[in-house]
């Protein structure tokens, strides 16, 4: 049985942070949970959300992604993260927290000082694990990651394009994706929306695992 895998996708950038997230939880390759939210831009003004021309539906009640950080730390403690081109998701997460801390049997990692008080209060880290900034290792991340982009580049070299939408089309997964989107989303979504892309990425992961009959999650990490 494969480990719990959380497939995530973010829309955002370094300037504005995470503007929207989608998370699909797979347990033994079955979808068990989907979470999503629009988020305010990084700003000292908590109501400074999306502009009127943004393609994301938002209002001033939307929360900054920092509000969801405990949720993501908890999810990371429960399973592995997967993304299509994981370096972007990892980089955006590290804007809010350099690392979720020690995860299971993985090498012990450290947490950012600007949220150490919160993590300590939530018993996510212990006082002795809080380092000075000079103690941070160079490879801090939320990994290891399962990266479907790298996997498909390696095992399907004949594909014309490795964007999520093109891979969904290439493998004939459009109808399945559409049916799942109707089941889980109250409003119609499209590619380049975080929840939709996370769901599409979860289908690509399922497709690869089923095709190659993968039994060991370590195989998915070795890319």
C-alpha cells in the first residue's frame, strides 16, 4: 500500500505570495479529501486582496495564506507532497515557512524564526529545535517531493509537451477529469486554477502508478 500523498498546486508568485491553493489527498490512490481556498496577497493590509481584474474570485474576507499554514504543516506530517514542477510549490511555501520541521523518519529539518513561536505553541516543534539563522542547512525545503513533471519527462520522452493540460489530453484523461471536477467543485474551473490543476495532477500520478504498477513510494521520490 502506498503512503498518503497530498497533491498540491499553487497560483501565485514571489511578490504577492500564494493567491490560491488546491490540495487533493490520495490514500491508496483513492481521493479522500479535496481542499481549496483563495487567499489575500502578502500585505500589511489584511484586506488588500485581489484587484478587480484578477482571474481569481476573491473578496476582502479572504485570508492570507499564513492562515492555512498550520493546515499544510499538518498535512505534510501525515503524508508526502506531490506537485507538477514541485520547485515552484516548494519555493512559495518557503516564503511562509522554511520547513515544516522533522517529518517522521526523514532527516530533521529546521523552522523559520518568524513563525517559531506559533509552531512551539502548537507543539509542532520543541524549544531545543529552534536554531539561529546561521544554523539553517542549505537544502531546507518541504520535501522530499514527488514531482510528476520530472517523472513524465523521464518515462514518457516521446510526449510533445509536459504541461498538465497537454499530458491530460495525451493520455485521454479529459473526460475523467471533467467528471471529477463536476463532482468536487461547486463552480466550473479550468486549467491554471489551483484546485483544478491539483486534481489533474492527481490523475497523472494515478495514471503513472497504475501503468507501471508502482508499489514502493521511494520509486516516486527517486527523480
